[in-house]
C-alpha cells in the first residue's frame, strides 16, 4: 500500500488531537462544543484552518470577533495572536494544517 492512513476521533465532546506531524506539515483536529475554546496563543507556523462543522469564532491580533461557518477555509499568518472559540449552539469542528511543520521551526 502506497498511502498512509491517519484516523481522527469522531465525538461531540471537547477534543484536541494531533493527527499527523512530520517534517512537511502538522495536522490537528479539534472539536469544540458551545462555550469551549483553545488557549490564547500565537500561531507557531502558517495556519490553514478548515471548518467542517458548526461555526468557529476568531479574534486575531486586535481585530473584532469574526465568525466562520462550516465550509470555510481560513489562512492565518505565522505569529498572529489567536483566540479561537465556539459561542454558538452547535458543536464546532475544525482541522488545522500547519505548514511548515512547527517541528521544523526550531
């Protein structure tokens, strides 16, 4: 088999997992029920956020809150201060692709 398969967790509960990390890319999967969030942090690579379920709310650097529904793909530059949360009734689910992989960033 040429391809490699990586599984991710299907849940309605808060869940944050690293799906893949190699020298080229990092891929994380996150599920955030209403009221849950990620810790405030700075992007440690270029971030490509794919919203696959619900609505994700973001405050980036000093901007106002922006909401992004499922079907959105967001590009967030490295070093951006990120506040990621779900303030909507539906569970939010995202995949975060980091390129280059933070493991290559030293």
